[in-house]
C-alpha cells in the first residue's frame, strides 16, 4: 500500500518537476532575450511562428472567435499546452530517463529554429533558446533524481510514506518556482519595457496642420444611446495585427528608407518628416477580417504628410505599381501606387485624434490609405518603402492567399437597440454604413419579410468616413428580424449573399432579431 502511495506521489512530483523545469527554462530564455533581442524570446518566437504559419481559416477562426483578444487567447492556449507537455516530460523522465530530457531539449531546438526564422534574425537569436533548454534539462534531471524510485528509502520516512514526496524535493521545487517567477518577471519587464518609448511620446509636440480637417457638423453624429460615436476614441479603436510584442520605437531612432524603382533613393528621418507640411483628415479604417455586422472598423482624425509628396521626392519609375511597406517587426504590406497618388488623402501619419500615435497603433509613424482594407494599406511602425510591382513581389497576407488589392466593400451595420428584448411602440433602430472613398447614398431597412424602407441618413462628413443612419420602427409584440442594406453613390447596392472575409472581405446583410413585448 505504501509503495503504491509513493509511486503515485512520485509520478505527481515528476509532473511538477517537468512543469517547473520548463517554466524556469522559459524564464531564463526571456531574460536572455532581453539582452539579445525581444524577437529571440523562445516563447514569443514560437508564438510568432504559429501566427506566421497558421492556415488562413485558423486566423479567421481566431479573430472571429476572440476578436481583438486573439493574441491573449494564443498566449493562454500555448501556456496550457506547454504545461501539459512539460508535465508529461517530467513523468517520462522519471520512468524512462533520459527520454524526458531529450523531449525538453527538442522543444528548445524548436524555439531556436523559430527565433532564427524571424526576418530580422542574427545568429545570437539562438542563444536564449539554447540557454532555456540547458536550464530546463538540468532542472528536470535534478528534481526527478531527488524523487528516486518507489522502493528507495530516505531519511523522511513518515512524510514520504504519506505523499511519496519528501521535504527536500518540496523545498527545492519551491525555490525553483520562486526563481522562475523572479527571473521571468524581470525578463518580461525588460522585454516589454516601453518606458523609453512612452517618455519619448510625451515629448512630441504635433505640428499645426497646413490643411486642417473640417470640423464635424453636429448633424453627422446621431448622438443616440447605443449608437456608435462618429469619432472613435483612441482607447476604443480596434487593433488587429501580427505584432505579438509591440515594437518600442523612438523618434530619434526612426527613419523611413525609400528605395527600389525610384530615381532617388532616400531616407527620411523624424525631424525631416515633422518639418513637412501636414494634412489632417478623418478617415475610417476597416480590417479585412471584419465579419458582417462586426466591430473591426473605426473612425479617427489623422495627422500626417501626404504619402504622394514623399513618393514625388523619390521619383517613382515607370512600371512600379506596388508600394511594399515594411514594419519594424518585419511585417509587409503591398499597396497599389495608384491609391497613393490618385489624389485621395493617403497619409504617413504621426498623430491620431489630436495626440501622437498610441504605441500600439504604430508610434511614431504609420500609414493610412482611404478605401483599402488595412492589410494592404495601414502599415504600423513603418520603416521601409520599396517601389516594386505586383508581378515581382508579394506581401505578408497575399502570400497566404488573400487578395492583392483589397478595396473595402460596401457594407452597413445595425448598432442599436443593443438589447434583443425591447418594448412595443416606436423604436429607433440606428447604425453605420460605409463605402470608403465612394460615399453612402442611402440605407434601407427591412422588418421580417416586409418591403425595404428608406432610413434617414445623418449628414455626410466625407466619402472617406462612415455615415450614420436611423430608422423609426413601430414595433409590435412578437419576434422580429430587422435587416439593413446600403447603397453607394455609384448606385451599387450592398451584396446580400453571404461570403466569409477570405480572401477579400465579407459580404452579406447585417440582421438582428428582437423580442418585442
């Protein structure tokens, strides 16, 4: 009986040993990455590899399920998976040494390969994973060795008889756990240290725009309870990108290289950029992953330099129809040169809603191009422009099967009532509609299978922003389905048949069901 208790206890101890070993190994890897490069972190290198190599449907599932919390969901999922694998390694090591150690080493190799596979990798990117694996292997062997076997006598017989684990092991395991927490916390704080970037941002004084944005007329914002505000506050603006660790850039270290098919290769620094004539515009941005009725769309006031002015300075050569932009973290985006040079307000942005760009939205510099989904236009933390062609180059998402051009599709959404249970009588249904760079001409509303009825439109601010609408509905008791449909200024109606966002944006009508009492 005692032998059985000890065997089970030692198996639990071995699982704990595996978890602690991998935990302290990852902590050491984080600390080492702080001295090498944040992208060399074993945990985040593997996470980035998951993002980079995930199939398109997997990415859409993550965004559709978790929305802007997709990164947090990835971290939690990886942590749970690593915990189970680490526990298994400990148990295998206790029963079949050194197989558990070999598996731990294999995962260190995986981290090293993932880190070296980053676009900006140097040979030193291997160091954090190597150190993490070495520490994890040493720890699991020491802890499992302390457990011994079910028949091994020890000096703490009473405690071991009850639990199968002696106090020496528990004290050692506790010390290792504390060490992992301290080392991991220090490493993560160093990796995620935005203090310098935040301090730099507080010193930025945005220039007065030479071409300020017209004020928003009161009639453009319905200002109804539950309705979407016309201008989205920075804190509420959606964020979808592949940056698992936000690049920490400063104005003194930022520059934009313009090269490729240009007459004059050039590099623009922060001081050069901020001295150029600034334009301020309100522009609505949309993520291509936005489902019908989704919230991955927002509107803000942007301050920046017209991108065309920078291209004119470099001199675009004939045949260059793609602007391939690269973020500081290596993400790439292919934008049609025609969308930058056709007169629309395509901006290299430094300000958002009257303040410097938030760090997570691209500080210090990003792109905003009206009329195109973000994956082909809105590069954050942008540091490189290459003039090339769609025939010769592909960007991050187009290599994964997404459309190369990405014009935003005509769409509309119901925003209120926010509660599906409402009272009979007059109900104000309201929402937003968008046809960026074309403009909304009308929005129609249908209740159940009745006729389409025209909604009242708020005043139009510009063709590059969304437009609000409202519809007075005489709601009667029962279950009712309400749909909306937009019409753009070219007379095109919103496509009614449903299509998923893959590969060039969703189509279909937003519909809400209400229970009226």
